[in-house]
């Protein structure tokens, strides 16, 4: 049985209070537990419910705040805290009722969202035995959500509470956590040297629509044709309860389920990003997207592919929505498994993007990205951004380029690096008009920068794509 679709032990789990007595008068939201990481440098709310109308006092570090409950709910707010790697105790009192949450740190919190490739646990990734054995880190905390079981309860409205536990990273806890999230957090914590908290909120086989709110879907005219996601239960149960808990940003590994409708993803993913950012009310929080890897058999000749369309949609969103990063994984796919086991590189590349985009480090964090082209005789010359120390063909001669003339028929092409540009040509196309790179479900590609990051697939044409009219 999966860690997300857990047994429904009691109705109190749905309300997020499994760790507290069902008859207790004083309760705190389920994200506040022993071993929690709380977000630094922003206002920090603490909230919960009570059956009493007497004041509730919250003490944390050297501060104290008091609130008078209204309609059974209480909430206090602290001014921003700086990062603190020393354990603190958060105390909540009301009359004779007291809650003490121990070993709480202040650092950065990231949400790990998406479908099955985010959901894959560390134990099922390549190199997991050694990674698990070395995973002990008091400064890395993992939040496991115990939500509604999807086969029994589908919240029709957004929930206020979530149940789960913060665990200290170690061999007894890390093995069941998202592998991508774990490797991201491990690398980030090592580099930024503050406590890092990760919240896993993902589920296999799910479309992006199911992670949006009803309001976000129904208010967006561009999404009205979609027949997906009309239950909203994943947003209601796994995102809405988190939204008042401050975070540093989001990781997103999803797209497989939406690939038949990849063109629509250009509108859908920005709607999701806006939905979540609006919920958290912390500005344009970093949203880091994992581009789909390769999957299924390799084709020797150029062909259309909905996964290629999806990669372009993901690239498009990263270039048109502020503070969205893209992690390329074309080198990490598996012909036979939609869940490739090489998650370490994915997490580490996400950490690079976070360090550059969220922490302001001046480091290379992206492989080459298509910028422009011009035709020179029988060649098309391609220029890139994010070339870093320069372009390179990893392993030898460049592969994965195709070229077409006015007939729009693509042919395998020769490509060579000339300075900071790539020249592409083919004998069959004396008058070229368009170039594509990595345009396949399983692309065989090797254009990288010398900083060790692969180029994103791209196309220079605007020919109609097969998924354009799919709703």
C-alpha cells in the first residue's frame, strides 16, 4: 500500500488531528509537529482550532503572541525569523491545555509536487542503498502527508487541515520519501547551509488539472474545453491545506499524463503556477519544472511526438512566466520504464536552479537554450543562451538534429559546433527553413555546455503540432 493512499484509520485523520486527542479542546494545524522546519525571513503564522473562547498564547524562540479565538479558530502571527539551526520548542497554551512541539528549526521549506516521477521513493532509485545509508542529516527534515484515501473520500471543497509527520532525514525515514525531493534537499542543504524542510505532495498517474482549484479552472477561459480535473480532490486535499504555511518555493515533476494535450499545457501550467502563488501570497515564488526525460523505443527517422510537444510546452512556460526554472533530463531516460531510476541528477539539477534563481548565486544552472537562427546558404546556424564555458558534443559528434525545407519534411542532419554556434545541414535539404533538436519521445542527443548541463530540445519552426487541438 502506498504512503499517500494510506489506510483511513479515523475521521480525525481527515481533519488533520490524528496526533492529538479527538476530545482535546486545543489543536494546532497538522504541519506544526515535532521536528518541523519553519520558513525564515517571512511573517510566520501559527494557527489551529479550539472549543474554548479563551485566549491562546504561542511561544517560540524568545517571542510570544496571543490570539482570541473566533468561531472555534485561532491564529497568531510572528514577525520574520532568521534561519536558526538550533532546536527550538514551540509552546501553545490555553488555560490548562498545552501543546509542546520539540526540535523545531527555522530554514527553508520546499513543496515537492507532481505525479509518479516525483512520487518514486528513494529506495526505488539508482544508487539507493548507499544514499539511504548516508542519509542521516539533522538539518534536513521530511514531511510525510497522510491524507484522505482516494478510493474512499474525495473532498469536494478545500480542506483546512492536513495530517502528517515531520521526520529527521535518516536511513529509517528517507527510504520512503520522494527520491527527487530528497536529492534536491540534500544538495541544497549542503550548499546553502540552513535547515531545509521538504513537503511531499504528489501522486502517480495524475493530470495537472487535478492540482488546480475549482476557481482557477472555471475562471480561465483558455481551460474551459478541458474535460480533465473536474473533481479537484487533489487540490482540495493535498494543496489547499498547505497554503498558509510559508514556503520558499515549489518543485514540479509532471506532464506524462498531460502529454496528449501538450499544447494546452502552455495555458494549464501557468494557471497552476498562478493558482499556487496566489494561495501562498508570497509573490512570485520560485517554481522549478522538470522537463520530461526520454521514454519508449528510439526511432531512427524523424517523427512527431506528444512528449516532444510537452517538452516544448515546459520550455515555453519557463521562458514566459516569471521566476520559473527548467531542468533538462534528456540524458536520464529509460526506453523501457516511464519511471527512470536516475533521480539523483534530477534533484541535483533542481538544486542548482534553486541556488541561482532563489538564492542569487552566480552559477551555471541551465544547459544551452535555443535563442535564434539564421540561414547561411545550405546551412542553418543556431545560437544559444546559457552556453556557460562553451558548447560541447558530449561523447563526440553532435546527434539529434533534423532539418527541413519548404516541404516541411524533416531529415536527419549533420551538426557541428563552430565557436558558440551550431551549424546544421543535410544533403537532402539544399534550401533549409527549419531545424529541430531532440524532437522525439526518446531523443538521442548530446549537446551540452562545458559546465556539465544538457541542452533543451527545441524547434525553430511554427508548423502545427499534433496535440494542438486536443482538449
